[in-house]
C-alpha cells in the first residue's frame, strides 16, 4: 500500500489546523522543506492568512499571532517532535526521529515500491526519441531519448500506465529521393522486391548520394517527386523498397536502444496516414478549420501564422500528422496526459498544435481533463561552447559518442584494478565499462536543467570526483562493501532489526532518505529529471557525512547503522533504475 509522503502528511495536518483556527478562510497549507538550522519543514501560511482575515472578527493581530493560532490547532501527532514560530510568522516543524526511523523500517520491510507516490494521471503517453529513417541517430537524439526514458520510468514506478511512443520519421518526400536513386542504380530497376539487401547496407551512403543527386540534377528531382506519388499511391515495388529502407534503419536504432537499455513502441508518421484526410474534413465541417489562400488552416489565438493542415497542392504536412496523432492518442489510447519530448526549437509548433486541439474541443483548461505538455530541451555544446560537432564538422554520431565513453571507462577501470593488484576478466571489464560509460553519458545530461544548453566533456563526466555517475557508482559500491564486509544477514536484520536515529548525522541521513517520494513528485510535476539527480547527489553527500562521523561495523549501533547503509543502497539503486543506470556492487 502506497502511503503519502512526509510533505503530504504535513499539508493535510496543517490544512486541518488552518480550517480549525480560521473556519472562514479559504487557504491551503503552504509547506516547504527548510534549512536544518530552523527545522525540517516550514508552514508559511500565517502571512497570507493574516492579510485575508484582516478586519474580520477574531482576526489575529499580526502574522506571528496567526502562526500561534495554527500551532495551537495542530492535533497531537507522532510525526511532530516540536514546532516554533520564527521571524514574521514562519512555523518551523521538527519531525520525531522515532517516527522517521519507523518510516524507514517500514520501507525496508515492504520494499521501495511502498514509497511510490501517486502519479498525476493514470494513463500517460510519452512521445520521445523520434529519429528519422535513413539517417543515423546523433547527439541531439540522446537528450530526447534519455529524458523521455527517465520520465517514463518515473511515471511507471508511480503506478501509471505508460505508453512509450517512438514517432519516427518514416514518411515524406525524402523517400521518393531514396527509392528513385535505388531504382536508377540497377539496370533492372527496383523489381518486384523493391531493390536488394545490398542497396540499404549503408543507409548513410545511400542518403548522401541520393541527396547530392537531388540537389544537382533537375531531371532526377522530377523523377523523385513522381516516386513519392507512386509510394503514396501504394505501388507494390515502391512500398517494398520503403519497407526495406525502414527495416534497415530499425536495426540500427534497436542497437542504440539496446545499449542504452531503452524500450519504445514504434509508431511512425506513416501510421497516421489513414487519419489525415478524415481529420481535415471533420475540422472543416465543424468550423475549426477554414480555407485561406488555397490551403486549409486552423487559426489559433495569439499566433499570426495559422496551422496549415492541408497545403494548397492537397498534401499534408507535419501539423496534420501531429494533430492526427494527438487525436488518436486521446480518443483511441484514452490518454489522460500526452507528453512530447523534443528540442526547444519545436516549442512554438507544439503550442500551435495544442491551441488547435483546444479550439477543436479535444482538450481544455479543466485540471481533471486530458493534459498535454511539450518537454523542451536545449543544445549539447562542445567544450568550446559551440554546437557539439565531430572534428570533420559533421554532427556527432550517437554510436561514436557511446563507444568513446566506454573505451575511456575501460582504460580507467583496468588501471585502477592494476593499482589494487586485482585481476579483471575481459568479460567483467566489458560489462563494467559499458555500465559506467553509458551511465556517465546519461547522467551528465540528466543532471542539467533540461531547458539549458550544456557542454559535453568526457573528462568531466568520467571524473571520480563531483556530481558524476562514475562518482555515484563508486559511492554505491562502497556502501555495498560496508554491508558485505560486516558478514551480517541483512535480510534477517530487515525483518527483526530496528533503526535508531540518535546521532545528528544519522537523523540527517534518515530524513533525506524519507524525502525520496518528494523528489519523485517534483520530477513528475515539473517534468524535470534533474530534480532526481539533485536528490541523489545530495544523498551521496549526506551519507559521506554520516559515515565519516558514525562508525558502522563493530560499533554498539552496528545493526541500526547497517540498516541505514542498506536503506541508502536501496534508494540509490532505485534512483539509478529511474535514470537508466545499472548499479554495480563491485567495481
């Protein structure tokens, strides 16, 4: 059974107290975590209540008097050790160490899932990654893929039914160009099978060659456009060639997703083709869309340029496909929340799609209704502060980036093992380097506010010091080593042992562990994975403070402190799982 977070408990408790003390006021409790010098949490409602009640019968004389009235109305609870008023009316709240310890003990017995918060919506679609067929995935796809994956994992942990959609670019004019080039390379043309396997052996060479010819040969350009119409018309050999290209791309994508441990349901642009014409007709009939200069448009408030859902030549574009996709997800998938994870450059496009959907009546401002959000993100920059590129000037291929991170980690791990005189097998080295390398790449991205651009640096992300996945992986392995070297049966301790939080560092660690659900709530409500990274790094730092001052193995408090170590390892492990990082008990 999932219980409320500490924050939720306090909001309910102080909300009831405010209702008791000020029955005529309409005010929800404002509760925040606070500086440990003052307490664990603060209720900051007194100032607002004082202003609201001013001039009314029974109104407090000042905000501090309002704070005193709130405290007097708080019912006795095992959660709170003490309360006090500070400054102009802040209510400082100190939690009971015994209650926090009991909360930790309960999680250890019932599992980390017992701390999963309630998701904001039950059925959620997350649209992320979305590479283009016949093009290699590059560093820009990294951000969408791992941000989307972490958000999806967090919602799934919270109990939501999540559909992870990969809206790949598998339709459009570029396929006419590619298929026509394949046809002209062979004397016999495409044939019934739509070309041969070797035609798509190197999709990048195929794309570059076809694009060069398209840009420089007018006759070829005309033929390529004719090929698009044949493909859209369902010509068998053209569909076969299209499928051949898509299959070859799919294999490349799956190799990357396999390395990153990301799962997606492919549903490309082509899936929505049957929905396009009926959607346009329906929007015309309802008056949502109208004809303008030969095109069919949806004019939305606050935008000078309309959403073009059918071009003047009768063709459909991205706007039509995205409108149809949103409609399908709301109507057929019964999504309560649709989230799009793309770069910030597409923000205006999605604002217009959402405005068009609101005009059509698919979504509204009702908080209980369906919700849509665009999760934008900034650029990946090189160490020179410019857009991250390979030495050749080309965009950095994602496969090369992952290979380089893995190679560097392999060298570092091997050197450290040699320094310690510990042998490592090739198989173990391969696994450890992959985990550390891919984890480092993910964490270096996720720890940043997604809206910001960030500088990509192998040296920084693979550092053993500071806020890196490598540092956190070693920290986790050290905690596991403490428990392992104790020789104690941790499973038995979880069932029979008891956590005691007497030392200030024990309490600080226990409190931070207990705030894990709040980190998840912030991640989900703000759609910001860096909130989880901040929590994880702070946890590692707080654990170091605890371990520095509190002897564990061989101490009088050994059992309790070992349980604290195990609780820390449990929470770190879950953080890693949500961030897509594989933990290692030994490195």
